[in-house]
C-alpha cells in the first residue's frame, strides 16, 4: 500500500494526461445521528457527466449511502457510520464503482472508494482534490484494472443558518445579502459554503416586503471554529440588515427533525405564530436569535429544513409541475 500526500499524488500523476482532479471534497460528521455527509465537487468543478455518473453508481452500489443529491458538478452523500463492511463485488457497467466504507477516527474521516477502469481512476483523482490531506492507495487502477484508494479528510461539522426579513420596501434583498455574508466568511475564515435556498412562504402574509421568502445557507466548519463562524455571521447580519424585524435561526448538524419540515410546510400554507416557531425550535434543537426583532424568527426557522432541497424550497403547494 502506498501512503501519499495530496501534493505527492499530484507529482506522481503530473505526466498522466487522463488524470483530471476533483476540485474539492469535504466530510461533515454528525455524531448525534451517526451520519457523515460527503460533498464532492467533480473533476475541475465542471465535469457534469462525471458527477451524474457518480451519483447514480455510488448511490446504487454503496450499502453505506442512504441519501444523495447532485447540484451541477457537486454531489452530496449521506452515509451511516460505523462502516458497513461489505466486500466490493464490482461488475463492469452494472456495478463499476462503490464507496466501500467511511470511518471516523478522532479528527479525521477516512473514505474508501473502489472502481473499475475510469471509476478506478476517479478513486485516485478524488485524492488530488482540495481538502484531502493524505491518500492510501491499495490498487492504482487505470485501463481495465481495479482501482482502490482511501482518502483522509479533516472532520468538519455542519451549520445550517436561516434568516428572514433584512430588506425594506425601497431597498435590499435577503437572498443576496445572505449569499454575500456566507461567501465572504468562507473566503476569510476558511469555512466551506455549501448550500443556499430561497424558501417561498405564505404569499398573503400582510407583513411581507414583496415576494415573501426567507433564506437558508449551510457551512462546513472545523469543530473549533463553530463559535467563531456563528458570531461573525451574526455580526455581519447585524451590521448589514435594513429591517427592524430581522431574525436568525441556527441548527448544528446534518439530520433535520421532521417536525421542522412540517412547520416549514405550514409556513407556506398559512400564517404561523411566533409561539409555534418558539415551540418547534426548542423541541428540535434550533437556536433562534433576534437580530432586530422577533417577527423574522418565523421565516428564519421555516428556511432551515429546505437548505438541502432548493428546487422544492421555491415552490408553493400545487406548483410541483411548474
């Protein structure tokens, strides 16, 4: 077995014209739920075909994967751990690739991939991605051969932040303000900005500015950075909001309680009360923060469960076929 750093692997494969590196790989751990969320940005961040192929085969052929989605060249997998150790039985075309296991060891996450032919190459080129610290290569692959490699990543945790009511009738837009805050924090503090959702809420709300939406974003952070990132986000929001009713919601973790989605769906259908929001947040482990008032807390909470399904978030009930 060869143990290499990401830089070592880049040097080893520098003359191989077929080696197209993944752009980034991030591993998030939710210890309470026993779940790892693996986020991969496929080759060069532009290989849509590769991400579609990977989503299909790794989801279908990996017993440890129980949920997945694709957004462009990025793929999100939710994986149970401790690992399900099942011998890889790969078959060309039908079962050409698998995530064999995910292991959490202290501050590190180890993900083992195997694949035939081009899928074996992808097991290596994932190890060339930003975020990977080291790689253990059991089989180099290429051509018609089997490739098997284990990438070692830093353990990160997920922050889901919901925000509502930052604009006023003559100025502002919450979706873009929150996008800028998350984008700038990722650049300045090294957090990974993962997701953004615009959540359509009840259109007949008399307090709406215009379109009646709230926003959620997710960030991957090292465990020791959580307080720093949350405090910085809150401070930027306080400094930038134009409204006197701005609210912020925070969920730390990957898995979202079903009661949050029920609340959020109700917020699309009718007026929900602040008391309802406070009760649901308390029971589901969500922290609500008044930035400049209470009313925005309702929409901020409703945005949380939609962060991973932005296409559904923009819809109202009955719009599914639009």
